[in-house]
C-alpha cells in the first residue's frame, strides 16, 4: 500500500489530511477525536488575546437543494483563554506524538508575537501558522486580512516571527487581494518555511427580505463575513497554482485550503502543487468521519497510478496549466449526442439556442425528442455537454484531424493575428449566425 506520510517543511504527519484552524479545532477534545478518526494534523483555532463573539455568526449559500454550498462566518479567533489552549496542546501531543499539531496565531505587537510563539513552542506545538486572513472583525483591529493585504507589513511580521521561532512557520494568506503572489512572495522574503491558503473571502451571503439585514443576523444587522466551502474551491485552486508555479515562490511547501470535501478535491490540490491540505467547512457539515472516504480514495488513486508517496504526484498538473496564448488554436472539437442515452429533455437545445451558437436542432417530430447537432455551426464550446443531465450523453469529439499545432503566441510572432476592427483573420468571421429578424416568432416556420 502507498505511504501517505509527509514531512511538510519539517512538520511530520502520518498523512497530508489536516484540519484547518476553525471551530473543529477549538479544543483538545475535538482534535483528539479527529486524530482517532484518521486526520493526520490539525491547525488549532487561532490563538491571541481572547475575543468576544456575536450570535448568530454563520450564514450559508444553499443551492437547489444542496445545503452549505458556500459557508459564511463572522466568528473571530479563539474566545478561550490562552492558558487553557496551551494545556490542551500539551495533552494532545502526549497522546498523539506523531501527529501534527500546529498553533495558529494572531497578535499585534512584536513583543506579543515573540511571547505567544515561546508559549506555543513550550506547549509542544510542531509548527506555527500565522493567520493573516480573517476578512471580518479582526481586520478592523489591524490584524488578519489587514496584514494579508499589505505585503510589506506581512513581510515585517514574518521577520519578527522568524527571529524567535524554532519550529517551522506557515504563513496563511488572505485571498482578498488582486495578486496572491504579492503576499506570497512577501512571506517568502520574510523567511517563512511554508505557505497555506486560502483563508476566507469577504462576502455577504444574502439579505433577510423582512428586516433587510445581511445574514447572519445579529439583532437586525450584520456584517460582511468570510466565505468558504465548496463554492470557493476553484478560486483557491488557482491561487495555489499561481504560488506553486511562481519562480521565486515554488519550492516553498504549500498547504492547500478551500472547499475540500472528497478525495478527488485533495488529489486536485496536490496535483497543483500543495503537499498538505486543510479542511474546515465539510467537517463542520459532515463531521470528522469524512476523512475515511478521503484516505481510501487517495490511496486507491495512488495504487491505480502506481505512486508510492504523495511526492510522486505533487505538482504533476502544473506543466499543463499554460497561459492562454500557448494553447493550440487548431484543436477542434464538436458535440455529439448519444441517441441511446438521450432522455429528450431538450436542455441542450435551449442552452445552445439562447446561450451559445444555435448549433442544435429539433426534429419537430413529437415522437422523436432527441436533438441533433448542426456540425457546421458548433464551435465546440462544451455548454450543451455541461447542461445535459445524463452522464456522457453529449461528448466532445475531436475533428481537427491532427492538424499542426499553432498558438496565439506563434501567430503573433508570424504577424498573423487580427489587428483592425474588421480584420478577416478574426475567428468568428464566416461563422454561421441567423439573421436577426429570424428571432421574431412571426418569421419562424
Ligand atoms: C466558522 C469559521 C471560523 C474560522 N476561524 C478561523 C480561524 O480562527 N483562523 C483561521 O486561520 N481560519 C479560520 N477559518 C478559515 C478556515 O480555516 C479555512 O481557511 C476556510 O474556511 C477555507 O476552508 P474550507 O473551505 O474547507 O472551509 C474559519 C472558518 C470558519 C468557517
Ligand atoms: S458545443 Fe456549444 S456550439 Fe456546439 S452544440 Fe454544444 S452548445 Fe452548441
Ligand atoms: S440535454 Fe442531453 S438528455 Fe437532454 S435532450 Fe440534450 S442530449 Fe438529450
């Protein structure tokens, strides 16, 4: 069987599946329960000067019957006294010496950083995570994302930390910034041992239509919160990828966070350069037990592909993430409908007719509801295959007959690109579009 153990910037763990700093890591009780369930590491709920929280404090985006597709919170860092947390860190380490216990920290002054680092190291923490992420509450006090959005300030604080830390330091980034590589690079320049991301996205999940307060409702008012859960995964994945492929950042271990729920999510983060992952929302939704499916799935994937350790495939997808200009313009696909599988719902027809390229036709025969593709009109955009509710009913078939590759970059180099508003080298020129008047019902057959 494959070996899941990791050495993440010097922090050893039996597997790369860690709990993110959040309510599931609020106490030693929860973390011991999680370790027994199979999690390999945990980042303790952020420690600092304890806070006072409001209620309610969570909101959710539910979508078509799925609860908590996106999750929003206005919770602050730990409200428990530091001494209690330190005592429990010590206890967890006694029971689980080989698991990773990482103390997440957020304080203000240099003296406070130095003191809390010493306290956590004395308690036996295997690593430290610097929380420069919370986009609510703490940032109003000059911490959290207020630091994550100012690379120079972030770098200075990482430097303060590195002056005294004797265990590995992970800098946790805020995604509330245009270029994630700016704080990423600042953290590397400050001397961080590793990076984790993402913390939550500044958000409002909805408004109560009776009292006009944003959710979560705190007595008729609310505040922007931090958004996470499955909805944020695509954005987080891209941020991980940007750091993992940045010339001056790559090589720094990355812990990937954001919307992880299944083994597949984990593998995707690893393929894009993360070498550990952290999970919050899906554990808050389904409990610690989800790690069993995650572990079994990752092990099966590794066996199927012949990988012995996760390092055999960390970053393996990175070379395939190119700039748009380097994609093959001659690669052409066209949709094909499998008549055996089609249930005649006509969703593909509506989508292509109103939202794409009018490349799907209907037979007009009430006895035959299977639409057909008009090959000449199909631009191979994928939309119909994405809306089709039947697995593999619409496939995209290659039609370029292996024509030589040509990229935009190469066409630029050859001076073979549209340069004027009516240039005949534009891609859409000559492509079928119906006459505008055909849109009117009276002109349709
Ligand atoms: C209720 C709640 C509280 C959180 N508290 C913290 C915190 O104290 N420190 C921190 O670094 N991140 C905190 N986070 C952010 C998570 O650690 C994580 O970065 C984020 O939720 C994205 O992961 P997910 O999509 O798996 O939830 C919190 C998230 C939630 C939902
Ligand atoms: S791939 Fe796009 S253009 Fe082609 S049939 Fe489907 S929706 Fe229409
Ligand atoms: S969406 Fe799929 S199932 Fe529905 S009509 Fe189109 S091909 Fe058939």
